[in-house]
């Protein structure tokens, strides 16, 4: 039988059980050794001791009614009273996770806010204790889609994708468009939608105080070349303000055609007859001729009949102010008198000294080549300048710079910069009427698969169906399969028109 005070001889020394405590060598064993030793109960060592009425510990489903021996007085009434703590009455005074109860002091210990990242805490659940790092399960602090895509879902400014967290102001590289608050009154903004950029609009009927038709349409009249594509303006009637094709504006322009925008360009049945609303713009296959609004000054068009394509100078040596000609836009027709020079900003002739050997402020190489040498930035595209060497004076695409500039270049006009892109208005490369009907259609100059001289003679050439393959007339197995069939088992290459 074990005495109340055991004496253990260890390595020639006398040690008492009290001195040995719960060391691995001392009986009984420590908490979590699988044995509920004397002195342990469900409060002090729940790992070893199940809850049992009479163990002096009020836990589990015990209360003052079911086990008054363990739960004296009010323990078990659901209220943690002054005389109770997590050790004496765990049922009323539980510790909030992840905190645990100290059986000696009866106090809850650990948990968020104690300066130590412990007990299952993370930067997500307890940023006060835990440092932020990529891989902790939460997108916080300095983390974003670029620095920590595993948590933030990917996507960051500059990746070409406009995500929900980005907008035109925070990331214009991914989200192009007007940014209200950047100090520039851009298309789509006005004094009503963005007064911060576009200024005031007092709606007093007078266009004053910096108001424009863009910023204050209520006070300022709409006119072409005011910088805003508004009202009835389209790319057809005001290319100066309206620089983009808009399907549905009633103007068949730029890259639009009956295939890509039937709402503006109308029907085109390619039957060789110009009828039923077809025009040179909407159906060039059936209605040959110039198309005003396609950005090409074609034969029969000039600055008077089609300023949208030909500009405001027809070089007829008559200065037509009503057509928009002036000394700046049309120096051939509107030269300034001797001793006057043209102000390139206003288009008005002003007193000057062209020929005095001094390039005056209102002179440049265009209005006074005698005094002013070519200079990039003088608003005058002259000499050896072009869009590659001086974009500020000569706006437009620069073929060969490695950038495919929308609106100016396509795979047709500049294959060095632009790849095939269905929808760019250019039937090129591997595109055909089957893979890209928007670009490749009857009238595009390419005899595409599915087309032949019968269905699209304008692209595929003649075919007189006389059962004689007349190569000199342009017939081949692609353009005229009736006259030039391939002998089995050969097949016709639709691109080359050769049997193989």
C-alpha cells in the first residue's frame, strides 16, 4: 500500500514526490497520459477524465439540479456569477475558442489580442496577433491579384483585363474610358455627369464662362468641330467630332458594311442590281462608285461633295469659306496676301513678316517656309516628317513600329504590325467567308470558300459554264468548278484554285 509521502531514491539522492511533481518519472502520470489520476478531473484534465457527478467539477450537462455535489448553489443556471469561473463552473463560464481554461487560476488564457499568434489563429481571424503573408488564406493588407493571385483571385492593373476592383480612374490601362475627376472633360462627360472635369453649367441660355456644347448643351448650340459627337452628328456628317463607327447611328461608315452592321448599311443581296435601298456604301458589289464616309477620298469626291473623306480643300484655287476652307486648312485655295501670314490655330491671315529671316510666333514651315525650317511640334506636317518620325504633327498609324494602331492600321494596310483579327474589316491571312463572315464577304476581293463565279463573280471572276476551262479568262476549279472540275481523286484548293 502506497504511503501518503513516498520517498524515491534516484541516482543516490533522496527526492520527495512533491519535489518530483509530474515529471515523466513521477507517479502518478501527467495529464494526457490516458489515465485519470488522483487530483485530476474533467475540469483540470478533460483529456484523461470524463465528466462524472461527484468529481467536484461542474461540466457538460451537469447543473445544480442534476448534480448538486458538483454544481453547488447557482452553477448551471447559465449565468457566470462572481463566485464562478471556467474551472469551478465551466457550464456557466466557458472560454471562447480558441482560448482555454487554466485550472489553477480559473482564468481563460490565449486568444486574439494577446500579441501571440496561437491556437489556430491566422491573419484572417486575428490580424492583431498574426502577420500578413501570401498563403494565409485571406487577401488583405498589401496583397492584390498581382502579388498574391492564390488568395486574391488574380487580375491586376496592367494585365489587360478590367476586373470588378478596377475602373477608368484607378486603372485606365485595363479600363479605357472617361475618368471623372482627372481634370479633363472627355467624350461622354458633361457638366451634369461630371462637373469636376467639365465645369459649371448654369442653364441660363447663354453660352458663357467656359461653357461648351460638350459641358453645357442646354446653353451652347451644337456645331461640327466643337469636340463633341452629339445630337444628330455622325461620322458621316461630322468626322471631326465623331471618330468611331457606331452601329445604329444611321451612318454606314469606316469598317461597317451590310454584313457587320445591317442597321446602318441596309441590305445587300449581291445580285448585281443596285436596288432596294442599296447604295455605294451599303452594297458596293451591286452599286459601284465612291462612298462618302469610308475615309477614302475617291474619284468623284472632293472637299465640297464629301468633306468627311476629302477634308476641306479641293485645290480649285477658290477660297470656299462656307465649305470650311481657310489659310490653315487649304493654303492652296486661301493664300494670305503679301506681308500677311496664316495663323495655324485660327486659320486667319494676320499681319506678319514672312521673308524677314525670323520665324515669328505665328509662322511655321507651312505658312512661311522661307523663315521657318521643318520642326517637329510646329503643328505643320512638312518635309521628311510622317507619323513615325513626328506623330504630333502628322497624326495616324506608324507602320513598322510593332504596334497595331486601331483605326489606322489593319493586317491589310500594315501586316508588319497587325495580325489577322476577325472584325477589323480586312479579309487577310487564314480568314475566309466561313471562318470570318464579318471581314470576308462577296465584294471583298477574295474568292472565299463557298463563293464561285456564279454566286460572286465580282470576287471569283467569270464563268460562262461552257464546259471549257478558260484559264486566260480567270477560270479555275475554285472560280468555275463547272468548267474546271478536278479529276478524281484530286481535290480543289479553294485558296489557289489548283487541283491537287
